C-alpha cells in the first residue's frame, strides 16, 4: 500500500504517464517540476509544431539555404513520400540491400565487415550493432573506423590480421569527399595492399550518386555502390543504406527495425499532447532549459546495450538544436548539451551531483523491459 505522503506523486504519475502500446514504450515526465498551467500555456506552440511537422512530411522545404526537403521519416514509410520517384528510390534501395546481403551470406566468402565513416555515417551503425547484435547470432562481425587516429585504426586492423581476405569494407560518406572517411579508406587500402589482398572486389560505397567517392568506386572496380539521398541528413540517416546495410550484413532484422520506427513515428503524429511522448519530451527539455539550453541533459540507460545511446543522441540533438540564429534570423544561441554513460555506473557520478551538487543538468532515465541474460533470480522477483 502507498503511504499517504506518496499519493500525490502517484496521482501526478498517472496524470502525465504517456504510453505507446504498439512499441511497448512508456514515458513518465511527472517528476519534472512543471505545472499543469504551464503545460496548457504551451499548447498553442506545440500545435503549431505539429502543423509544421506535417508540412515537412508532405515535402515542404526545411532548409531554405539549400532549397532542400528533410524526409528521413519516409525511409520507414515510403508510401508517405510526396513524390512517386522518392518512394521508388527508397523501396529500390531497400530491395538492393536485402539482395546484396543475401548474396554475401550465401557466398560464405566474408566473415568480417569493416565500416569506414564519421559522424552520422558511423554513430548510427555503431549504435545498432552494439544495441541489437549478439556474438552467437551475428552472421558477420562488424568493425569500425570512426576517427582519424592512426593508432585507433591500427588497433582495428590488428583485430583483422589474417582475415582481410574475408573482410568486406563499407565506405560511407554522403558528400563523398569527407576528409576523415577518405583518410580511413586510404589506410584500409594500404593495409589490404600489404597483405596482398585486392581491395576493390571487397569494397562497397554508400554515397550520393555522382560524388567523388561514387566516381572512385566505379573507376576502381568496387564490388557495389548504394545511394544516399540529399533529403536525408547524416545524423538521421541510420535507416537508409547507411545503417541498413551494415545491420543486414550483421544479421539484424532490418524489416522489424523499420516497422518499429514507423510505429513510433505514428505516435509522434498524435496531436493530443499528453498522449504524444515526443511532444512531452520536447516540452520537458524546453521547460528544464528555459528554452535556451541553460541546463545540460544526462542520458542514463540501465542497459549495457544502450551504452552508445548518449553518443548517438549527442550528434542528433546538439547538431539539430545548436543554432546561433532562429528561422527569422534572430540571435538565439540555443541548444542542449547531451552526455551520459550507463545508469549503474553513473549513479556514482551524475546522480550524486544531481542530488547534492551543482544544479546544472537534468536526467533522462531509461529502463529497458528485460530481454536476454540469465534467468537466475538473485532475490525473489529480482533478476
């Protein structure tokens, strides 16, 4: 039974709990120090945001400087793309990824994947690989160059020693001219040459058609090339070939991944704010930071598989929100600083400071419904 002192907190929890049964997600914002009156006062702004989101999904220009749409949500729901040729591009790329992966798996010629990219071309694939992979189930082992550190690349190559002839290399760059990715590619090419292994027949490009990388891959007889789209930013590209190809090669269920993302997207379109977890999170961030990033956000997932989540969110959130000017050209200098590690570890750092130290951040706690691991009960009802 709840004590009398806990009842107000429990009632507030029930009032502000948002659930998405289709993906088994629950969001509790009740411990954020906002009032019902404040939440109601933000309703006109959030309704305007819903309308603008709908316009973006219908193909409105999101980046007037580049006259470009933003359509990463079409990647998991091609039928929503505003033009038939966009839908066909998405579906054709998905089909090619699946067919290429099937050929690679059936050939048994490759056991390793070396993925070379930086920023959004690395963080998303790395996060998926770590969050969803399993050493006993993976069809291929993934390795990453995601920095220009020579020692870091050498460490990765040392783990591939004697297996370069069985290594498939993915070179991922939207522009096709990213210096860090180019450098990583050259280091990999040199390693293959020293081992007496042909690079081109084992290399795959993921890039914009017609880019420098695309031309290089064609000229050097690379095994395959997959497109990136100008209407997908690098930080939101994980459900394009950027993320789907390495995930499929690893053996992950990319159809289920896309289906889950599409279901989550549907939840973000609900215009009843208290039932929309994305809207509630945005409002809580706005409230906690004064709308200008006055506090940082710490991500604490209580699941080892989500260790890389904070790194992924750092780019996704900070590159998206870190702006000097708003859309009307006014100086705002806004953003949210994101960092974190994992829950049990960080209880001895962030949580200590949150409870007793400098009040300069707020925390998003993430609990994952139990999946995997030993069934042993350490205590009655506790695994």
